């Protein structure tokens, strides 16, 4: 009976415990929408020139003039933009995280406009890293492998020698040449392009604010948090109720291991007093002597004999 009661408590406990730990995993492993919003780094604003954001101060005036002049031409003819961004250290580490961060910059700065014809080159000086990402409108020309090859050929050697200005200039001119070749080979795409927003043509000079979390996401988070609290309370109620039921059960039930009558089994030994038997025997001298011997108990004698 006691074992059955314990099994019943376990069956009621397991579903609540499983729900509780699942909710904990959802809330505290970064799966919640609030955790993701808090961990995302804040995006910097674009520079006044837009096409060059030299926060690390490694680009010379000559290269800067080339970048601004050529971008004006690319934006006017093809609706394409190539933005260079230098910084002492990117706020995120890891290749995948940095690619995602640069894509957020492209979206916030509207590099390439609505058609996504943008290319962003980033140099992280202190940790000696660089990478480039292309918008949707240029992915056909600047695939991942094509960008890697372009970086290796035009930027790697100068970057390793800390000649950042020279490497950026070579990469920018090569990338601009590929953009022109791509749209020359696809005139239908060139004709459909329009100049994207930039400071030169009246576009906004500040990045788009980060998208606010929708009301639905906030509702989901608070519902999950409330469910976790309910699960904890349910666990406590189930546990306390089980203990109270066990106490009531033990108070009103006779258990096999705790008998009311003690001892559980009484042993009654049958004993009958045996009378003394006098036995007279004759000695060798002819005189009689009397001896007393108790009769055998029936408990030691088979009555059937």
C-alpha cells in the first residue's frame, strides 16, 4: 500500500517537473526574446561621407577621395555602393557573429538601397581581422568564395604589413571594377537600378533604429515566465499534498509491517502436568524399593501411538 502511494506521488510529480525544467531552459539559455535583445551590440552611426567610416584612422586622404568619387559614379549608374569601415575592434568575436553584425550594419546604414546592391568591407585593426559581406543585389557576383579570393589577392599582403591604406585602395578598386563588369554584362539589371539613399543625394545619415520587439514576443515571454512560476507552485502543492495524504493514510490504516496486536503471531505451547508414577522394583536381595518417575508429557508423545 505504501509503495502504491509513493508511485502515485511520482506520477504526479514528473509532468510538473518536466515542464518546469523545459521552461527554465527556454528562459535562461538565451532563447527568450529579451535575452537576444539585450545581447545585441549597438550599431554605430554612419560617417558624414557615408562611403568611408574610418574610426581607426588608417585611411589616407587620397584613398578617401577615390572611394567617395567612385561610389558616386557607381550609385548613379548602377545603384550600387561599396562602403569601407575601419575600427580598432569589432564588438563581436567569431566569424559567424561578425558576418551577422556586418549584415546588421548594412541594413541599418541602408548600404545598397532597397535593391541590396551593396558591399561592406570591415577592418578590425587590434585583433588583425578583416572581412567583407555583400548585399542580396550583388551576391550573384560576390559569392563567399569570390569575396575570399578578392580579399586574399588585394588586401591580405598589405594588411599583414600594416599598410592598411594601400590594401583598402587595392580592394576597393578591384571590387568597383567587378561591379562595373557585372552590370555591363547584365544591362537589364543596370537599367533597373536606382541611386540608393546616401548623404550626397539627400538620404538619411543615421542608421535605422533597431527593430523594437513586437508586442507578441513580449506576451510570449511573460506567459512563459508566468508558466514557470505556476510550475514551481504546482510542484510545492503536489509535494505537500502527497505528504499530508501519506500522514492521514498511516494514521487510519493498519499496515502489514506495523500490526495493531503485538506480537503479530502468538505461540501457545500446550502443556499438561504429568503425575508422578511410583514404580516398585525388587532388588537382588529380595527387598522392594520404590522410585518416582514423572509420566511423559503428551506434548512429547504422539497420541496416535
